[in-house]
């Protein structure tokens, strides 16, 4: 195992931060690392909004399911899929109608995620901790207002960055053979693999929650999928100019 | 700069591979690294199909814009957003209707991208090279047939993995101040930043293409956005059970 893979394997989400701010050098390294990620046809279809203002973080924390750590972390990055800058790129030559296809939505969303993952790894290598925050999609319109997002830009997720003030244990993942398929997709491993995973996750949850929380993957996923949350996203995306045609 | 950030900053896409296969140990490390990436509510909504069969790679290369390196690389990974496994996860408890929302589409697509980016970094740290292949979305239905994808699974992108047989130079990225916004989104930097970037990319292209290819970012983006490609994606996604409601 080399130091890079070691780093990747150490990841766990941090939900409690020291108040210390990042140095400018660290922030610069993190952002430059983000930019080095692959991007579809060099479109670089993402923007990052970095929020440090306490009032703004407080408001964003409230909008994202009242998650306290958003207020507490020194830097809250909001990762946005961005087609507006492409329109600006074309402007010196001609006015281009940005396509409102599912395809361009995938491109911009994936570009954003790849860059963010590089940033998270860079941050962790500098002793910082991160957590991805899908909760900003609870109130995407209000979040967009707080950070002034124009049309053709949408907030995909947030990311807290700061020095960890906790040492959480790693949650186990699905057995590899359930996720990786050789040559063709197969569900043959699913019944046994999910049963095994339910067992290990149940053990983990009982340990982590002090022996009081009895759950497993199947139970968590039923609860999660039945909640039908964020059904407003389609309409919000359309308002932002992402029609998903 | 630490070894992790150094690694991230070295990335360039590889489009020419030696025939040597990966060792099982390396593949295992790469896949385990992928699994360590963050995942929304632990849904792990992705699957990876690893293709090594020469005939299958040849067919996939043809379907993905006849890109020769897909045939030549020893391992072609197809990264799929996967909601089917979640249905299997719920099965022991109850039959759950997988929501067909834009929200769950974002979750699964982002989960896939984060895992893939971890894999690409792990691979590069082992001396391997990679390239992301959006071209599999040129013929997503046929690609899905080759690797046997069922409903509720869609191929987001491919990734060639293998030992590099070229030393490409890094393409410059946009100036950081065009991508990173402090506190709120702003287009103030765009005109100057894009002008600067056009200049540096034009220089780069003239150098890399032996002084014959005169282009820049604005020109490339106009060409790219006017091509309106992959307009079939919406229909394909719906057929796979991703309705984007």
C-alpha cells in the first residue's frame, strides 16, 4: 500500500470541527487539486462557492436540515454544476444556446463531483476533515439565493472543510463482490452479500451508538427510499435552466 | 506539497496503453479505494463492470466513437449508477418502489463519480494511467446490452486502465479565480479570465499539435455546444427506469 492509497482508505466523514481557519496556502492547494480532475471535453462545467461568513453559514446550516456542523466548520464549499461560464466562453465568437439536455446535465454534474472528490482527498492529506452535504438540496432555491447563483448554475452538494474535532470510526462498505461485476452485470451475489452486509452493519451500529441502535442496511434503505424526499428538485432544476430533455 | 497532492496534480489522461494486464492485487486496491469514497446516506448507488474480454472491448470501442484505446487497454471499467441493488437491499423487509426522481438520479450519478475518481487516483498512484470515456453514452443502449445491464442501472461513463505507453503533457486549466467564488457567485472575473485562458490554451494547442492546430477554449466550446450530441439520453434513461421526475 502506498501513501496515496493509504490516504484514500482512511476516509471518514467529519461532523465536528475545531474553529481554526484554513491557511490560504492550504485552500489554494485544495482548489488546484480540484482543478486537476478529469473534465468532459475540457468543459470544466463547475464552480465552487466558498462560504466563511458566519451569518451565511448559519443560514445555510438551517436550510440544510439544521446540520450544526455547517455553521461550525470554518469553510463551507458549495459545489455547483455550471453551464453559465460556458455561455461566457462562447460569447466572444457567437451567442450559443446552451442545450437543455439530460446529457449536459450529466456532464456538468459529473465534472462537479470529480473535482470535489479531488478536493476532499487533498484536504484530508493536509490533516483536514470533510463531509459532503446533500442536505443543501432540501431547499435549493433558498441556498442559491444566499450565494447568489444565477440561471444555468445549480448547487449539487455542499462540503464542510476544517480541522477534525472527533475521531469517528469507519462505517463498513458492501462486500466488494456485490459492487464489482466481472465482464457482465450480475445479481447472483446480491442475496448473500446483502445478508452479510446487514450483519456487519448491524454490529457496527450497535457498537457506535453505544449498543442502543438496532438497524442494518436493508432497514436503513427501506426507510430512506420510502421517504420520497426532495421531490422538488425537478422543478427547481427547470427554473435554473436545466430542463433534462 | 505532500505525496497525495503531488499525485493529484500529476494527472493527465492516457490514450495509449501497453498490453500488460493489471495484477489482481492492484485491481483489488483500486476497487477498495473506490468503495471508500463518500456516498449519499450510505446508499452506495453504483456498480462497476470490469471488461477484459478482447471481443467485448472491441465492440465497446466501436460503440464509443471508435476510440482505439478502449480496445487496447487491458481493463475497461464501466461505471454505472445503480438503483437495482437498493431494491434487492429492501427485498427482505418489503417491496419498495424506487423513486424515479431527479433527486435520486443525482444521488446515484454523484455516488458513481466519487467512487470512480477515487479509483482513478489509486490507479495512478500504482503507476497506471486512466482516461474517462463519456463516449459510451453515444450508444448507451448497445453498451448496456454488451455488459448485460438491467433496468434501474445506467452506464455513466467508462474508464480505461492500464500502463501508459505515452507521456502526454498536461493541458492547462482555467485560472482559479474564474472557478472559485468567494462568498457569492460572481461573473466579474469571466471576461478577463476567459481571454487569458484562450491565450494559454491556444499556445498549448499549437505546441502539442506540432504547430498546426489553431484553436482556443472559446472556439472549442462553441464547436462542442453547437453539436447537440447525445440527445437520445433522456429517452434511454427513461427506458432504464430513470424518469427524472
